[in-house]
């Protein structure tokens, strides 16, 4: 065994050759109370640092597997930062967040799935001052002088929503796309027919009940329905 004496920064470096126990010990002098940083630097091409066996920090194994097997996954068992707070033991792919766990971190896809489900039916709102073609899951507030036409989208999945709210405009007209109809109670428009506001501040919400074909009023003020 070769030993390098303690140097000016109070670090003792001990090495043992491959015929002994294959151990490299790097030991800070216990009387050294100054902050120290240990850098392991590999220079040049085709240089690697190989770790064989478990990686242990503060006498606790944080990688409980043989690192010499070139495994594609490294199992940390659990992870805690700063020695306080929650201990993380899972990267969860559950898009429902049903586990309600303090020890799991959701993946990007799980978060996207959860947020998408939670915000389904939430509308993006638009203020319009001219005729407009609606997008699914959007709301339209009609403003400025005039009666503005909002045409429903020709392509819509079941459950898609469009809402129109009378603002400062004189009124509005909600028009079905070609081949589509809008049903209001027992009344139904002709194909490409329309609903029209009766009062300045009337509003209406319609939901697609048959893909690319039919819409029904779910909430709304008193309306005139054009059936011809």
C-alpha cells in the first residue's frame, strides 16, 4: 500500500493496489474545520471513471446495485434532498394522481394528462367586434355596435362547447355550419340554420352531441330560433 502524507489542505490520500482490496480512500483530516471541495477531473479523450459496486454516502447506500453491469437504469431506492422534507421513492406515470402521494414525482406526460382532464370544458374567451368562426371550447363576447354572427365549427368532437355572450353589441346570431343543426328544447334549426339573440345581453351555450353534425343548447337566455 502506498500512502501520500497529509498535505497543506489537510487531506490524506490513501491507495491500495489491485492485489490488495482495490480500495481508494480519500480522507479529510478530522481536525480540519474549513470548507473543502473535492474535484475529480478527467482530462483528454477516451477517459472514463468506472464505479464498481454500490455507491455509499455517509455510510448509507444510495445506489443499491452493481454499477459495473452497464445497467440502463439506476435504482436509487429513495431520494431526499437536504436531509429534510419528503423522501421520493417513485417517478409516477399515473395521469389521475389517484395515489395522492407525498413520495412520488409525476412524469411530464402524467402531469399533461392530469391537467388536460382537470381543465376539460374550460373555455378560452374572445372579445369580437366582427363576424367570427368559432373554435371548439371557446367563448365569444360580442362587442361594439352591430349584430355579429358566430359560425359554429364544421368539425367538432362530441362534448365540444361553444358559448356566446352579448356584450356591448346590438345582438348576435349563432349559425350552424353546413350540414349541421342546433336544437333548442323541442325546436331544431334547419341545416346551417341559426339562433338569434332577442335582447342585447342574451347568452347561449351549445354542446356538440353528434360529431360534426348536431349541437344542443344547454344553457341560454330567451332566444328566437330560425327554423326556415
